[in-house]
C-alpha cells in the first residue's frame, strides 16, 4: 500500500503542491493590483507558444516547448500593452482580444500541421496529465534516500522545484518593494522605486509560473491556482505577509485533497476509474474559496452590507 | 476556388448553406450583445460564462444517459450548459457584493473552478461507456466543417432569437451602457438590465459553443465590439457596426472553412475578426493609429506655424529650430523676414488672435483655452457668437493688437 502510494501518488501530489504554490504566491499581488485576469490571458496563450515551438524544432521536447510558451506569454503581454495604449481600450477588452486571437491562431496552426502522430493535442495542453508523472522505480520510503532511484523521478518534478524555489526567493528578496508598489504606486515613485519595472517583473514571474505549472497540471487549471488560494487568503487576514502564507497553505490543501479525491474518491463510490486530478484540484480550491467567502474573518470590506 | 465561390453564394450544399447562415446570425448576435458588455467594461465576464458551461454539458450528458437517452441531444446539452453558466454568473455577481474581493478575482475563480469541474466530469464520462461520449470535446474548440444538420438548425434559430432579443431590449441596454447614472435617474433598474444583458450573452455563448467552441466564443463577443468602437463614438451605431463586423467574420469564416475542410470553422472566424480588428486599429478614420498620428502632427505644425509667424511679426527671433524649418519649408519666411505669403497669413492670424482675445472678454464664463492657438475661432464659436465678438472688436472698448 505504502509502496504503491510512493510509486503512483507521491510525485503527482508534490508536483501539484509546488505548481500550486508557484501560482498562488504571485497571485496575491495580482489580485491586490486588480490584475487577476492576466494569469487567465497568459495561460490561454501557452497553446500557440508550444505549437509554434513544435513547428520550429519539429520535435516534442520540453525545453523548446517551455521557451515557446514563455515567448508567447511575453508576446501576449506586449501586445496587450500596445493595444491598450494605441487603441485607448480598457485592459480587460484588450486582454480578451489578444488571448482569444492568439488561441485561435494556435488551434489553426495545430490543425494545419501534422501533429497528430505526436502527443500534442489541445486537450492535453488544457487538462494536463498529472496522473502520468509516476515514480515506478521507488520501493518504499527508503527510496527517498537512494540516489540512483531518485534520479528516476520525473523531470517535471525537478523543474517545478526549481521554479517554485526561484519564485519564493524572488518574493522574499523583493518583499519590501513588492509590498510598497502593490499598495501605493505614487508613494513608491516618491521614494525612488520604479514601479513599472516591478509590475513588469511580476507579469514575467506570472508567465514563468504559468508555463511551469501548465506542463503538469494543464493551462486552464493554472488560472484557478492563480486566483482561488490568494483570493481565499485575502478573506482571512489584513496583513500581506500572513495572506501570502495562507495562500500557500490553501494551495497545499487543494493539491493534496484534490489529488486524493480524484484518485481514490471514485473507488469509494464503486467506480474502478479515477477522474482528472488537475480538475479536482481546481474544484477543491474553489470550495476553499467558497468557504472563506462565507466564513472568512476578514471577508467584508469596511461598510459592506451584511446580508 | 470553385467550392469557395459556391459556398459564398450559398450553393455548396444545403448543410454548408445552413452552417453559413448560422455563422452569420451568430456573428451578428455575438457582436451586438458583446458591445454592451464591452461598454460596461465587463468584457471578460463572457470568458467566465463560456468556461462555466462545460460542467453543465457534462452533467446534462450524464443525466440523459441515466434516463436511458442517447446523451448527445443538442438541446439537452445546451440546457445543461445554460444552467451551470447561470450559476457561474450568479457567483460572479455574489462574490463582489458579499465580500471585499473585486470582480476580476470573481471572474477568474469561477472560470478556473467551473472549468476544472467540467474536466472532472469529462473524465467521468470517458470511463462510463466508451465510444458513446464522442463529440463532447467538440464543445471545447467547436466542430470542424462536418456539422450535424440538427446542430446547424439550433444555431440558426438560436442566433435569430438572440438578435430579436437584442432588438427588443436595445433602448434600455444602450442607455445603461452609455451612462449608468443617467439610466438610474430616469428610472431604469440597472441591476435588472445588467442581468438581461448577461442573459443575452449567455444565450449567444450557449448556441455558439457547438460552432466555435466555448473558448473562442469569447472572441466573437469581444473582438467585433472593440473593433466597432474605432468607427463610431455613438453607442447605437457601435452596436450595429459590431453586429455587422461579427456577421461578416462569421460569413467569410464559414465560407473559407467550407471550401477548405482542414480549416476549422471557429478559429478561422476568429482570425477574420482579428484581421478586421487590426485593420481598424490602424486605418479607422477618426481614432485609428494612423489618423491620430497625422492629426497630432498637423496640430503640432499649426501651433508652431502660428506662434512662429506671430513672433516674427513682433520683430523677435524664433528660437525653436523646428518652427524655423517649418516656416522656411512652407515658404512663409526667409532669412531676412517674412515672405509675402507669410505676411498674408500673419494678417489672417492676427484677426483670429484678436477675435480670441475679444471672445474671452465677451464670454468670460466660457472655457475657451482648449482650442486657443490651436484651432481657428470659427471652429469653436457659433456664427451668432462670432458676430457679437466682431461687433465688440469694432466698438471702442476693445484695443486690437497690431504689428507693423
């Protein structure tokens, strides 16, 4: 039983947790800056990015795909900014134009190129394949200390560990700046912080998190992890530091319970097959948000009607 | 090419013609319904609505199978999708009202969570009885050229009724999206009208899903509306133009996809809409990028020409090299002073300058600094007002500026 858990469930749960944290931490700042939907836009343009990367390289391999996705995210952010300024269009609509347009282009190119033989399909990009990231060589807990066996862990795990560590350390290093820019851009400017650089870096970090997480949990589910844990955390506290910690806790809870319910839940109902873990993680994060909306200690803004 | 022309003229078979008509009607409905969303600055609510339809499709399929049906009845699936989309819409409205979270956080969480639930249900359906579930994925990205007759009929009829609904409700919708506070003051219930607008958007989303897919239906709601905004400043006109652009995209897209079966209908329609958007962004006569650029340069030259000429007429030196170059290039000044052409223009400008100064004294309450020195006074005041100003200048109370 334990052996089976380590082989089939440990790595997906870990990847789910780390992907959740990587998205939830920048999500805190996006929500406070009313830019929550930039994560939505970025996760939609991941598809055209990987399609173009595939066309250029002709192979399905991770690094070019990740670069393609990151490139597409960057192009999307720049296009949104250009359309916003040139056309004097409100941000939401500019985002809508850019990401739907790029997504349509991605689907179109995908249908035109012969990618059917290789494992590159839209549903995969949308839904992810958390369940397939297994660790077959593991034999019980002692495998965690066996270097040779550790090497056989899925590469996705090492990448998400790296990205998660990168995002967390950047957040700690630039904490003071992030905090000031998030709450008061005017004040930030007067004390000499370039808020535009911080804002742009935040978008880049968002893109990195989205791209890294999309690989394992799928691009649409990423949106839930960007928004639900930080939004729920926002209703728990008034302090930014504590809010970030709450969001990490919620992301971890969503990943663990989501995976377990998806993997073992159907068995309790007598079904033999499990359901999508990525989807279930999103659902659990939504349930957490719903609970905080109803019972969170700081759920109301000052003067809001209690009904 | 032959099929292309045939498809264009609705001659490439009954089914193709029906899909084309459906795409046109859907485009018109989506374009005009999307305009109200865009003008209320809630464009991305449509994204959440669209994603929230997925669990409904799954639930409807499961229930229909459970009741012993086929599970693929399009009406049943559409009803299911409408119900979960409605729940999603309700939550988007409830979260910002009840908590301190902003609307965009509500949109994003509904979008992600409902889509996640939909994916879970799809995996449930995949394990239920293989083969029978085929076709549900087509709701994600729309179906390609081969569409069932039944689906095309639903889209055509649904599109027609959505357009009818928008036509009937056009007045309150227009007023609320143009000026919310005014709408309240004349007695409209803004919340109800917003709900009506959302209902229309929901209807368009649900019927358009089968054709373009739930992810790309958002494009058909947003892009034509944003494009139309470049062509007019009047709400009622923007609605009509957006409907036209949406219908045009639907028509060209459906025709292209009928003549080249490897081109999926949904993405091609969206790409046509994007092309129209980019063309308008750059080329629209009043707010396009090019005309704004030209207008700005013209204004800059006007100011420099006017100030430069006045400075020379006063006998002072022009400091700005841009002004000097401009005056020399237009043959208005030489190194030794103004040319004849320049002198003529100075006389004209002086009249205008005096009129401006006088106008400020005649109409002290009018804010005229916006155009002073940029446009001619004829473009700012009415004929009657100008007549009064001229009379004032002729009277002895006003001392005109003159240069020799």
